[in-house]
């Protein structure tokens, strides 16, 4: 694989393992893709995951996929508290908490009580207790935060230019957050990003990646995002400059005879308080893009410096439809 001036790393949300087309899209944007739990996915007997292992092992062998090392000792207390809250939210309908499971490991009597409670939870009874919306929301937050954690550690411990990539159906970034640790964030939506069609072969993807100009296209997009967040464009210039960036994307794919389709990419970027006021006149209606200011709770270790990306969200085929 050709070495590029900057080693851009995508940290893929685990749901993306089920979506080969999405992995192809990410592979034309980033040098490498970090997949938390990659070794488990490559050996798991589940049929859907086995499908991934057919090409995943090869992608790992040639250096596109890799498994990031997560240092548990470096996990911030804020994230631990958030994970605890979400786990307790999942167990709340059945009258249990994470503390109950921790206590059962240390006390045989409490372990016996816990086992009895679990036996009583028949599928029918469990279905009547669980609120699907609450459960899905908690799972979205936990899996998103774990993806962000991996990106944080790759940036701050391993000095990689790493970014969390999340499928839209698993993103909770637009949900209301009760945390008081909120920062100014700009949500930028690019509505017409050219990406490989699902039928494009991995060999075509590799050939595209081996062209040094190909990864520069995503660097162009990141520079446009940065200039937008820094307020360097007028509202009119926002779409005008993006139009040129997307044109270069399309030309690069055409040069490699790569069949393309259009997807939506969302970027959540930290912004300075004095700049967010200037976004009022930026595009907010459907077009090539929209720019929206919002508040978002950052995790420990996520840079609060202006212009740093918290996460990218890609619009993909739902994992439920796979």
C-alpha cells in the first residue's frame, strides 16, 4: 500500500463490520481502518460476521484493517460514568444495576439471588418489561462512545490522525444530552459526497488508493470543513468551494473508471464560541451542504480546540436490512 504524507485513520463503529459497501467507502477516504475487536470478528461463528471474515482477513493482511489497542487504564472517569449510566438504563426494567453484578462476583449469596432473578426473565416477560426506544438509545450511546474512545486513544497515545466513523443508524450525536459538560460544536452535512458503488471490487479500491492523488481528495474536504468552521467563507462561498471539492472527488473516480454513487456525510466539529454566532447565515436548507451550530458533551481526551473533529457520520444501508 502506498505511503501517504499523512496517515489518516478511520475508527470504524462495530456495526460497519456488517456493511462491506460502507467499508469500501471509508477505504477510499482513509489510509487505514481501525476495527475494535477485529480478531474476534475474524473468528466469530456468526453467519453475518463470517461474511466479513472472507475479505476482512485479506484487508488486515495488506494493512488496511487493523485492531487498535485499548488501554483500559487510560479510560477517563467521565466515560466510565457514562457507560455505567447506560448499562444501568439497560438493566433498569428488570430491577438490576451494574453494582448487582459486581457484588455477585464477591458474594456467593448475592450471586445466587442474581441467578434466580435471571432465571425468572423468560423471553416473554423480558419483552413486556423492556422499552425498545430506551434500549436502542442506550446501545447507540455506548457503542458510539466506545468508538470515540478508540479514536481518542489513537490520537492522544499513538499520535495518529484518527477519527470515529459511525453509521447514521447508530449515531446518538443529535440526541439531547443531559450532561453539563457541553461545548460549542458545528454540525456540517455534506449531502452529495461521491463514493464507490457497492459493486466496485476491492481490487479497484486498491488501485484507487495506490494513486497518491486519491487520498488528497478527502484532505480537500477536511480543509473545506476547517475553513468553514473557522469562518473563512461567506455563506455564498461555503457551497461554491464545496462544489469544487466534490468535482475533484468525481473526477478522481472517473479517472480510475470507478462507478460512483452519492451518500451523505456529517461532520461534528468543535468550534470557538465567538465563531458560532457567524454561522447564522450559512446554508441550512437542503442543497450541497448545511451548517448548524449545536452543543455537544465531549469525552475526556477529546480536543476542545477549535476545528477538531469529534466524529464523522456516514449514511449507509441499515444493518437491519443487510
